[in-house]
C-alpha cells in the first residue's frame, strides 16, 4: 500500500504537471511521471524531434522546479518516434496522452 506522504507528493506533482502542460501541440504524444527514490522521472513522448518542443520540455521542467524548489531532483527522458506507446506498467502516472 502506498504511504500517505508519497500519495500527496504524487497528487501534487500531477496537478502541477497538468497545469504546466496545458496547450501542448500535437507533436506531444504522451507525458508521464513517476517518483524513483528521492528523484522524479519525467517522460515526454514526441512524434517528431523538434528543437522548439525540446525547449518546451525544458520550460515545463523549469516551471516544476520553481514550484518544488529547493529539494527538487529530476531526470527527464524525451522519447521520439511513431511506434505505439504502451501504457506504463510501473508506478508512472500519465498526465497527457494524445488520442491516436
């Protein structure tokens, strides 16, 4: 069973990330996150590699860092491709998933 403190952290991050990702363009296929130890893992799935969208990813993480500072530690993965995206099987939460 998940402990209350972790659940509150996950729910808070979900809300913050949801707000930070409002208005993403259709190149963003999915945005998911999880907590691994004391670090956050953000996964951004793009259909095409686009420098402007990678900059948007950086901006989103910067927004989250500004809210979560000073103990914010995160890893970011940007996955590019058109292959089907499986639903995460780990403890990841999906914030945005494009209808395909």
